[in-house]
C-alpha cells in the first residue's frame, strides 16, 4: 500500500512538516515522487518510520537514529527485540510507581502503613533504570558488571534521607560548577569546591572503596569523550564538561 505525505502523517500521528524534515535530512525519504509532485511512501518507508519512532521513544537523537538504521550491521529483528526489552523495563518501572502511589494514597486514607524507605522505592528504581538506559553500555565496559551491579544495589538501598541528600547535592554541584565556570579559572576556590561536591556526589553511587583520584580523573575524561555525558554538563553552560575535567585534574593532583 502507498501513502501520500498527508495520509502517512495522519496515520502515524506526526506532522507533515516532520516528515518533510526527515526527507530533508535524509532520514526517511519517500519511495518516489509522483508526476504531480507528491511524495509517495511505500511499505518499507512505513516500517522504517515505525522504527524511527521507536528509537525516538527511547530518547535517541535523529542523528543517532540515522547512524543506526543505515548501518550495514542494522538488524531490524534485533532492534525490535531490544525495543521490547526496553519497554518491559519501562513497564516494570511504571508498575512500581503505580504501586507506590497506590500505597501512599491508602496510607493517607489510613488504610495502610508505609515505611519511609518504601516511599522512595519507585524513584530510586527509576534512577537506576535511567542510568542503565543512558549510560549502561559505556560504564559497564569501563568498570565491569560487578562494579555497576554493586552501584545499582547501593542506590536501591538508599534511605529516604540519603535520596533527598543526593538530589540536593546534585543541584549544588551544578550550581557551583556554573558559577565557577563564569569565573573562568578551574583552579579557583569555587571550582575546587565544585570538585569536592562532585566527589561527595559520586560516593553516593560508587561502591565503598572504589573512589580514588585516578578513578575520579578517569570519569572526568569520560565526560568529555562521550557525547551524552558531555551534553549533560554542557547543558549547564557550554564548555562545562571540559572545565570540570580540568578542575578535577587539579583537584586530584
């Protein structure tokens, strides 16, 4: 079956403008152009659009998607299996949050008793899942499954107080780092304070005894080498990833 750009947009739930943009960046081009100038999409384009939307749901950028689907090693069956596994993980997370909210509601109504630890189970599980989905492959290659599994277990065993502390500490790291960056000196007192806050934040996640100056510097280098880590810190202000790396190298002398 064939579809015009308008029909495909209506069926898929995305705009005609988006489909035209996908064509412009050579992510999804029509099968042919009709004699009257209409973009015509065939079955293979429909299937490819579905695959693109799956990847978008998982948070991948259009550039990343293009690289994946046009790779010579791209395997649609394997990609779908990976999507399904990711969706099951997301379903488990949603189910946990539903249970958490439901029990909280029953506790508020006086129908149940909920421990302080239980109140944060869903959020901690979400944190673990997000880290695995976003950075799992890279950090497991760098540190090994044993270390990362131990780190995930540490997060899941956080008390409510510890979870609140790490959330606050994360904000302090970013705020202090931004202020230090504006000063422009990675050796400044404020920049070194940001590094110390960063060390404290790391220790909430890293297994006991894992922290070392070399490990801290290695992670800082990874922030610049991996585009996803770099994007996180550069979202604070452009150039922040390199600034943090330079500051940590000084902090860890």
